[in-house]
């Protein structure tokens, strides 16, 4: 090597190739480590106690380390500048070639995606039928469910997974809670295929919209264009290209990961009109507690019962069962039965004096866990036969009575 016949025309030391080889060997080891560890490139990890990320390490290897190898090579091989330039230029040339190769592959893949998108956009969806029904499931005359059934047909040259969705719009704005439903239309081959659909929504969720007028039903068709296995490999390949925007370890690529392609929107394919007063409401709505009194029924000067009155607004009429507790004695349940009428009605919750005495203390009594049911909660046979429909339970707020002396009760 150190022959005196060394040619003066030789502008750099032949060992620069070894230095470049060493650089790429170190890069390959680094890449191998990132693959083996399966970390996301930009997720943080601990490395000998220091937080780091493969992505940053790779960036350093792509852009900074070549200069270190160049400097080291130049220093060892002399002359410094010439060998430094040759080593770094060689490294960056290889990087450029790799990047160009990866970029070409990626562009080719993007073109196939674009071709599929073009073909998908030519798909035609036709709505063959659509009807809606306002259903009263508990038989109280109020609508519990809006059911929507129909049939649509998709004609396409581009097989794959399509997604048809129905949603509600009012005054050109999406209605909150107005997603009716979506159906996956799997087209395994080119051609035309029909699909039945059945969706339902709870009108309570869109009560606000319905109270300000008609609500339009819209339909849109999208196609899901997932990244194929080959596509993922290409994107993974692009990860190691220094002059391309980095893709994630899983092959996420911002340009490609947007895989739901919008194909067509149908506006106002149906209109829902429903008087909010016809929408299901609670059977009984608590309005307020009125008062509490102690009553002497037989005129012997001692109270027989404590009576708490409350105002409700009801669309149910029939028997009701209630139970309650006093806060300091949760083991004691007071329960009884009464009835309720439709409209604004006053309910009296009655606690028998002998039951009240079990508390062993004077009032005020702090009444809690006040529940009202319309079916007897105790089933002798263990199996309840619900006689009163629709079934409901009403939970009332706490209530504090006046101060009573327990010895005034009998
Ligand atoms: Ca109903
Ligand atoms: Ca009495």
C-alpha cells in the first residue's frame, strides 16, 4: 500500500471504501435493532437509563454520523479534506440512490391506490326503498323508537368494502346524536348487489331537533381502501430512506393512512316529523315534596302515622309501591302501597307509627332511598308477574321531616 510508486493522480485513499462499508454496517446493525425491538420509531424508550427514541438515533445516523466517519477517515488516511469529502459524498450518494428507489416504489403504490380510488368513485348506489315507522313498544301511546328499513343496491367495477351510512341533518347541520346507523357493503366481485338494512333510533336522543322542526335523513357512501400487505412493506421500506418523510414502524404514512374514501352523498332521502309531545317520556316525573304531617286517625291523642306528600306529573295510572329508609337506620325499610292518577297528582307516602318507633329516636327524620315502583317488588314464588305496564321505577330525592317526638306516636 505504501509503495513509493503510488500514483500522484490517485486523489483519495482506497481505504475510504472500507470506512464507508463500516458506516453502512453500523447503520444496518442499528436498523436490525429497531426491527428486532419492534418499538415504534418515535416512542420513547429507556436506554441505559436515558430516555431516547429510535427515530432520533436513526436521524443522527443518517445526517450526523456520516460526517463523523468522514472526519475519522480523513484524519486516519490523509489528506484530511479530500478523504473527508469522498467518504461523506459516497455515503450521501448511497442514501440518495436508496431514497430514490424507495420513493419510486412508494409513488408506484400511490398510483395503484389512486387508480382504485378512481374506479371506486364511479360506483353507483341506488336507494330502492326506505320507510320509517314510529313505534310504541310499551303500549302507552308514546313513541319509543323510530325504525327505518329499506333496500339499497350498489353497482361497482371496484370490489372491496363499502360503507353506507344514514344520518340526520337539520338546517344543513348534523343533528347531535343523529347517527342512524351504518352498513358494510362487501362487494366481492364487480357487478351489482342488493342489501337490506334495518336501523332504529331512540327519538328521545333527537328530541331537541324534532321540537324545532322536520329532520332530514341523509345517506352517504364511503369506501374503505386499506393499505395492502405489499403496500405496508413498501412503506416500511421507505422508513429507512434518509431523504423521505419518515413513516411509522407499522407503515403509517400520512398520505396513505386516510383510507375512507367518500364516494357519494344523498341529501334528504327521507324526512322525520314527530311532535315532541308524542315522544316517550318518563311515566312519572317528580315535581316536588309538599310537606309532612303526623296524623291521629282514631282521635286518641296519639299519632298513628307520619305522612309525606309530594307532587308528581304522571302519564301512568294505577297502583304504586314505595319503599324508603331513615338515614341512621338503613336496616329498616318502610314500605307501603298506594295509587296514582294521570296528570298532576299528589302522592302520600305513609309511615306507620309502630314502624316509626323502631327508629327509637325523635325527628327530624332524614328519609333516603325513596323508590316508587308500579309493580310489587316482592314475588312470593320468586318469579314476578308484572301486572302493571309499562314497568317503571322512580327514584326520589332525600327528604327531611319536621321535628317529631317519638313518644307522641302510638
Ligand atoms: Ca311508548
Ligand atoms: Ca291515634
